[in-house]
């Protein structure tokens, strides 16, 4: 049986199933491991891992270990109470109009956002290649691209953000750079950061991993866990990145702090400098959350990405140690529990794509239905408000989101579903 245990209760002979930290942050070559020495327990503690999951069928048990289901339910309950039920607070976005209707600003922005996203994709790819090949950095092109992204996010946050859900993969580093910048801008805007500062934050975010181009490719793209020596080389990328940005005229100096501080952790256990708490700075605190969120929701050769709801809950769980909790709450409020673009299955059996957040109740978004309860494709997609009460009064709500589905497995193109032309009339 899988159980959760505090690190103080970890003993030799226990089998660790999951270290309960982002996969890139723990010291062992494999993510599952039998604890064989006191030194290994010390290593776990030294990485400030506070709780791990053990498998009692493959190693020692403990009376203080909590079964997985109970542990998950406790985190889910705390997440619901502390974050979800707290609502969104004042939203800097313009009023999106009456609840239940799809936000016209979202639809109008989606086409523009796609063009901005594609342009940014080409820019990031070219720029990373330039740095890899030792060519000088075209800072002005990056600044121009980020200006367009900021304008799109300010017009409507959800349009550009929804495109980060649809991960088409050829190269992780550039897709990650792009998605981190989009989500960082969304969070920054949600925090009330004004346009000029938002722009400086976005430039830093899109270039935050530039220093990775100074890491040898065999380490950067190694399809497995890094050795201690390789990890030490990898950990130099924030310093390389910050230097590259500081040396580029068109890039504002404080943009470089995103590259420098995105791996710092709130408890002081991050790198490269081990900064603690607010000394990490606003840009570093914001980008740290978004960087981990995008990493754990992305598929890699050796691990499958988590779906968003699960990832947000994990980030919340880690906010006790790694992240600034206030910004974690804001991030959840900004994305929503089911971010726009998520493919969801409802308790009615219907399947659709989340097309608008409900700022008053994060678990009840507006969903564009694509399949009916029998699994048949609808002739035209239909927008339904999941906060609508059940007309027959049999249950409080007519529909409730049951789970999210992998967009790749949904059997339809989620982005095409959100395109304005496909909208049907709500029943
Ligand atoms: Fe990084």
C-alpha cells in the first residue's frame, strides 16, 4: 500500500515510491528507491524534502504513515478551503459580461493571440539557436515580441493562456520558454502589475532559460536523471542566462533577475544563491511558480505531464516550502482550477472544452460541449454554464466537472473548438 510519511519518520528498510518534489529537485538517480543507509536519509533531509510516499508492500511500514487516499483527501480539502473557496478577489480584468455567456473579448482575441503565439514561437526558437551557435542576441526582436504578448494578455488574459494547453512537441526548451512567459504575464497582470513592468517581467520570462544554451547538449537533453556532476553543470544556467541578458543592450536590467532567480526557493533551498523569502524578489517569486507548473504539466521523454488540476494542487502542497504562498493562491485564481482550454468530462457524461472562467466559483466554468452523454459528437458545439442550477431540482447543479482529459486523447481539436466560428447557441 502507498502511504505518506513525514521525513522524520523515514527509516532504513522503507521503500520510497515518490519523493513528493518536482522530479528535477531530488538527489537520487531514480524516483523510486529503497532506503539502505542513514546517509540516504540525511540526503533526503538535506534537500528539504519534508514528506515522501512509501510503498509498504516493498519495504517497512510505520504506524505514523497515512494511507495515500487519506493523505490526498487532506491536501484536496485544504486546497479547496484555503484557495478555491477563497474566490478570486478583485480582478483587474474588465468585466467579462453576464455570467453564462462566452466572453466576446476572449473570442475576439483568440485569433490575434494565435498569431502572437506563433510569432513568439519562431522568435524564441531562433534566439535560442543564435545563443547556442555563439551569435549575438537579437534583444530588440525579443522586446517587440513581448510587447505584442503583453498587449494580448491585457486585452484578454485567457486567449493567449489557452494556447499553452496545447503542447505540440519538438523541442522542450523553447516551448517551455514560451509557455512560462505567457503564464508569467498572466500571473503578473493578475497581481496588478502595470504594463511597463509587465513588459520587463515578460522579457525576462521568455529568456529565463537562455543560460541552458551554455549547458552541453548531452546534459541538457539527457533522457534520464542527471548525475551529481551533471546536475552541478545544469545549475549554472541561471548565472549564464543572467549574464547574457545583462550584456544585451535592448534587455532591461531587471529582466535579467528572472533568469537569475527562477530556481530560488522560498525556504532558501534553491539555487544559484540560496536566497530566502522576499529577498528573491517579485520577478523571481513569480517565475519560480510558473516554471515548475509548466515543467510538471509537460510530457518529457521519461515522464508524463500531470493534468492541470493535479499540478495546481501539487504546487499548493509545495507552497509550504518552495513558493510564496500568496502568489500561489493568485496563480490558481488566475488560471482557474480548470484553465481555459482544458478538456473536461462532466458528471452527465458530456465532454467539452473550458472556454471561460467563473471568477465567483472556480470549479464551475463555462464549458463548450463537444460530445453528448452517449459520446457522440454534437453537430455544433454548445456552451453551458456549469454554475446553472438543476432545473428539475434533483441536485444542486445541472452539471458538474468530473475530471479533466488529456487534450491529445479527447479525439477532437480543442483549439479549433474554441475558435469563434464553432460556437453554438446555449440550450
Ligand atoms: Fe531554469
